[in-house]
C-alpha cells in the first residue's frame, strides 16, 4: 500500500467512530499492538525530544526501505506512534520525504489532542522525516561517489 | 457494605455559590464541566468579573498621580483593595501589603532585595524538599549571584517534612528560610508555626509561600509572626496577573527596592534618587489597578462565604475524595501526610498520568497531570508525574463521584 492509501484507509476507519472515547479506544488498541522496539535500542540517542512522555524511535534500512520501530511509556502516545509507523514504515526514504501527510488533520487529531500531545506528534513526524532525509542524503552521496 | 461517610450539612450554600461562577455553567465536549484543577487556578465569580469591567467603564485612570476626579476614585479603589487584603490576612498596616504580579513575582522580589542587602558569600538559604519551582529557582539565582548556598529540608515517604532534620540544619549561616505552607503537588500542610518559632529562636526570618493556603484556611500573619508571606490572586477567585507580598514593616523598610521606575520614588536627580515610602517603594510603574481592585472584590466574596466555612467544606471534600478514590483498583496516593489540604495526587497502576488525564478530559473532567512544577518532588518519589485533583469552595461531592467514575472508565480502557 502506498503512503496515500494507508492514510485514506485510516481516515475511513476513524470516520466510522462516532465519539472521541471510541477513537481513543481504537488508538489505545493500536498502541497495545505496536511492534515493540528492541530494548537495546531504547537509548538516549533514540529518545525524541519535545514529548512529555518518553518516546523512543529506531530506524533500520531493509532492502532499500526504512523500517521504524518505537515505544513509549504512555499507551495513548504508543497508539499515536503506531499510526505514524503504519503510514511511513516500509517505504523508501524518497517516498517518506516526499509524502504529504494529511491524515492527522483529517482525523481531527490536531484539534482534539492536548497541545503537548500534538506537539509531541509533530516532533515525532519531524524525526521520522529527518531520518529519511539523512538516508537519502547518504545514498545520494554514495551514488555521486561511485560516479566520480 | 460500603461505608457512607457522614456528610455534615455545609454552612456553605454550595449550589448557590456555583451559580455565581459563569464558567461552571459551561459544557466541554457537550458534557457538564467537572472542574478539579483549582490548585492551578480557580474560576471567578461574577462580582469579580463585574469589578474588572466597572473599573474600565467607570473609573479607569492612573493612580497616585492626577488631581482629577477619576484619578482620585481609581486611587481610592486601589488603596481600598489594599486595606481589604490587609484586614483579610490581619496585617498590622495596609502598607505591609505590596501588590505583585503573583506568588512567583513576590518570591523574586524578596530573593532579590534580601539577597542584595543581607546575603554574603558562605551564607545559607533554606528551602524544603516539596517546593514549587518558583520557591527554588529565584533563591538559586540569588545564591549563585551572592556566593551563597541553597540547602534543603528533607521529607519522608508520606511527604511530611522531617522536623528533626530541619532543626539540625539551623545554624548561624542560615539567613532566611523559604517554605511552602501547603504543597501544590502533595497537598501536605506544613507545620508552619513550628518552623517559624524555631527559626525565630535563632533570629532567622521566614518567607511562607501561601499560594495553596490562602484560599483554603484562615491566614493571620500577626498570629503566625511570619516575616514574609506571598500568594496569587488567581488562586483566590481573583484575576490573573495580580498577587500579594506581605512583609513586616521593619523588613520592608530595611530592604532596597526591587525594580526602579515611576511611583516608587520621592525625588529623582541624575545624582541621586530618594525612594518613596512603603508600599510604593516596591511598586514601580503603573500597577495592575483593575486586577488589584478585583482581587479586593474576590477577597470580600471569600469573606462573605466565610473562610472557616470554606475550610470546613473542603475538609469534608478531601475526606470523601480520599475514601472514594481508594475504591479504584490499583490507585495509590502520592503524598500521604496526616494533614493535607486542597489537593490529592495519585497514580493508577503503571498507567501514565498523561493517558489518564487525557481520557478524563474527554469525559469533561479537568484535572492536572504532570510534575506540577515540582520536579524535585517527583524525583523523590521516582515517578514522572501524578494526576492531581484539587478542590475549591464550589466543588461538590457529585464532582468527586464523577471523577471516580471517570477514572474507573479510563483505567479499564488503558489496562
């Protein structure tokens, strides 16, 4: 599935839930199902700044695609991470950096989450895109290197 | 069978009081608001809102300056508010009441002026382990500046100060003690009379942070014999941006001004400025006139309800809340002092306080989560933060029932 398709599917899933308690229930479930980050990656380096709760994000390149794993000490945060991971994980750095992420706004997360939470969400997103940029830059320079 | 506590009929007509507060009639997410974040700020009664509006629509003018009619009326109202507050805390003179921006501003004023005039390298400032950041950082800044040392009165696991250790910390190097009367994070009521008398036995002055006390219990500065006492207007049903520093006249006379500017001077030449008398010496610039007047109105509102009645009602609320919260499986209280007031901090199992807070919010229940600007307290208990429910004179037993039901629901979703 493309990044756009995953986003559209999430928007449709959320649109079936009438009230915010149901939406939270869904987010919490996603949090509980989130593939956990390997304990060894829960390092200060992988800790995302700007989150009120602790969030660790680890990135790996597998067959040209970026794979994200993450964890948090807060379950709702984990659920939100899970949303991000399901949208962005398993895509090439190019796809991630070029992705137009509209689902957060469309689901209504920005207006319903507490400001600290939505700031955290944005930091997380920024971090994920930064990793993609970094991988893209590295592969670009390697490519340039071989051409020379 | 569940024990139903005796609920004495309050001397306070809580339902009538609630009708005086417009914001309590509002809904959030379509649900009636359950406001249990009163330690952060209280809601305002209509009379306070009216006082603010009336000031700007009828007497807005600068104080202490003009000879014209409006300026006289504004000055009378502003100074009238000072008298109301002086009488509320039983200050000897209205001049001992300095208007500030709030508790933080008052502590900064004392730390700065006291530091510059009294503190020398090697001196000690004593604070307690349960202080709000605003009763730590101003002293730290001053100590760093003066080459002095900040020492801490420790507390036990219940969140009570260790008074033996407090006594052991007292020596001739200690120049001032700054402690909170009631802990904002734990609800602990500290033995302030004992602290003051032991300090005074060694001629050490005491500053009390009364930000979480002034709205919950009678405060008599003469009976306390306290040297400085600070509080905020907005936690006492008044507006934000206005607060009070009480200081004994002898101390305020002795201390140099904190800020320079208009109103705090008698004469100014480029060679030398003569400072104004109390209280103006510490009120540089145009003050928050409307805020001060409206705070006076808020204090009158509290006096009309009766601070003793408020205290009695809130003690019943605390008792009922403590008992009802114990029904929640896995709930543990953070801070179990014998004497608590106004606030209850807790955690449920290993549920993150932010998760719990967010799900309570979505049920229309406003509580505070986090470290409550008291990170050292959270470190002492090895926790990232707590959930805190805090009460006011308009809090009802029904609010507490809704809180408990809200926690049950949130916890069942999060477990």
